[in-house]
C-alpha cells in the first residue's frame, strides 16, 4: 500500500535520516530571516543544528534574493511599534484640541492651561518621533555589522543557487504563468499579488533543477505554510501538497518532503542529539508565515470566542450586505465582529458597510479582527469612524498560533462595557 501511495506518508525515521545524511536541505527566505525574530538562545540552538548539517544545506537563488530584499524591513520591525504609538497620540491631540476650542470661554480652563495641555501631548509625540529617528540610524549600523548575516555567510558559502540568466528567468516566469492557469501549486495564492507573484514558483522550479542535477533526496524547510505549499486539515498542517511530492518524484526521480522550521529543529535535533527547548519551538512556531483562508480564520475567531462565551451567545451573522461575520451577546448588548484577512481594510465599500453597521440597530459595538496589523491609513480612517460614532469601535490583530496575540474575548468584554455605559448614561 505504501509503495503505491507513498506521497501520503510522512517519512519514517530511516527515511528522514536519509534526508539529513545524503539529501539536499533547502532553506526558504523566511527561514533565513527567522534568526532575526527570536531571542539569542533560540538563535543559538537553530544555528547549532544547521552547523552540523552544513554540508547538506542549499538555498535557491530566489530565496536568497528575497532574504536580502526583506532583511532591512525585518531588522526594522519595531517601526510598526512606533506607528502604533504615534497614531493614537496624534488622534488624541486633535480631539483634545477640538474640545478645548469648544470650551475656550469657560473660566476653569484658561488659554495658558490649554496651551500647556497641548504642549504636553506635543512633547510625547516628539519623543516617539525621536525614538523612531534613532531607530533609523541604529538600523544603518546594524546592516553594516550584522552577526546573523556573518553566520549565514559562513554556513552557506558556495551553497547558494546561481542567478538565472535573463532568458532563463523569462522562461521560468512563463512556465509559472502556465502553472497558474492549470491550477498547479505552489504559488497559486500569490497569483494576484502586485509584486513578486512568481516568487514561490521560482523557488520551486529552482529546487526541481537542483534535485534533477544532484539526484539527492530533497527536504525543503519553509515557514510559508499556505495551502498551496502544505496540506491542511482542521486548521492543522499535515504535510506537503501531494502534487509537490509527485512532481519531484516524476521530474527528478527523488523523494521529497518539507517542514516548517519549528518541526525541523525538533526532529532534526533529536537525530543529531541536539534537542531544542520547548521555548525555542514555541518562538519559531510563532513566526511562521501561517496563512488561513477566510473561512478558516473565521472559524478560529469563533472558537476563540467560545472559550469565554456560551455557544448560544456566539452566532454567525449571515445577513447580506453586512461586514459583520459574528455576533456576540454579552448580557444586554451585542458586539458585532468583522473578520477579515486583509491588512488593508479601507476600501470605499468596506467603510460604507462598516458605517452602516455602526449606525444600525443590530449591534451596540463593532470589533474588527485581522491576522495582520492594519495600515496607518486604515487606523486613521477607523479612528475617524470611532470619533463620529455613538457606538464603540475597536480593531485588533489576532492570530490563532501567536501566543502573544491579544485575547479577542477581553476586547469584546471591554467593548460591551463601553456600550452599556453609553446606553445607561452618566
């Protein structure tokens, strides 16, 4: 049975050992970037395992290109932290300034008092801006003197795929376009991306070329666990797409497997007698480029809400022309939950529907949930909506595998309290 349907089986210990001892262990760009996103102890454990496998490592040219392209942004990752600090401060200053103008004739707040209040907020905004400028200068220093890059240079010397010629690149892009039309993975979920839509396909075709040349078992380590790379069932990653295993066998005549970095360091660490800590596994798993379909994300949010609220109080809201996906009853109030995969939500139609949900009678508060941080423009628009609305509105970034994600249930409870206080009045 296994001989006929081998692509459905995970590698046995003997087969996995063959990948480590004789095969090609290919690293995707997200794996090369992973050490920048974990603490020093986890980084050390990852590199200890990879150092023992140094002779087996290889990086497709496209993965190397994406690593260098994205490295500055990853190293500057705290920029979003500063944005999330500055945006609400600027909005608060505008709101306070408007309020002070409306009571300018009141004897309790003198013009001097108003000026001091605004100056205090201006100083806070200036502090955040100064910190961000300092980050820019520190980033420039870090890019010049980067110990993580130095470690990769040592491990991957002469182990990078060659840059394809313009003609070769063009041929691969044409092949990927045909694969898109035929529905052949990987990369299908990136087809509509405005930039680098062929990236996953290029990684795969370069990996096939390497396997054909070396005739070695091939293990790809990638944290891009979208459904066009991995089989998923019940929200769980259960192995590579069957089509990929078959194509590698048919095209290159070699066995193929792929894993996220967290599973690789666990299993390879045991084989190499270098077990990694649970903390390292959790950290590495937390940075995976895990992507849900819309329905899976909604189910995950629904399950999270059920950890706090009884089943009858959490319902799917199926009304047409409404952005609300879930309704949560908390006592006498109802919180509408808008679930979206898009990190940019500020389309004209979305805002129109969200405004209707805020002004209608069905919901006492609205919560927007996304797996990725909203853009600064979206945050500004949502803040304007919140200021104009008589109902509470909030937005949170939440992800089912991020241990650091804010608890949706807590935000819903907070919104419900705000809505009750509005209804009851002072």
